């Protein structure tokens, strides 16, 4: 086996954990977006049911509070991402 091939294999195996971490981060954000959408859909369903009288008023209040929390979290994450992006733009090249 050539020395270059061994070196390439070693560098690949060293870089492999970085790729796995990126995939984990991607799946984390995918799951977070999916959970966000599910909470909004559930809240909307409960609101519709309460309008026709099928849902408990306490369930409506709980769903609205949960939706408010999820939206505030999403806005906070968005703000942090925007701040990080602006900070990167301010970095000298």
C-alpha cells in the first residue's frame, strides 16, 4: 500500500466524526422544525374544536400557552442566528 493512500485513509477516519456531528445537527434542526409544526397543528385543531364546543376550555388555554412558548423559542433562535450572521459579517477578512 502506498504511503499517500495510508495518509489519506487516516485523514478520512479523523474527519469522519466531524461529518457525523454535522448529520446530527441537521437531524436536530429537522426534528425541531417538525415538532414546531406539530404543536401549531395541534393548537389549531384544539382551537377549531373549542369553537364548535367539542374541546375543553382548559385544553384551549393550554394549547395556546404551548403555542406561545414554541413561537417565542423559534423567534429567539432566529434572533441568535441573525446576530451570529451579523457578527461574521463584521469580522475582518
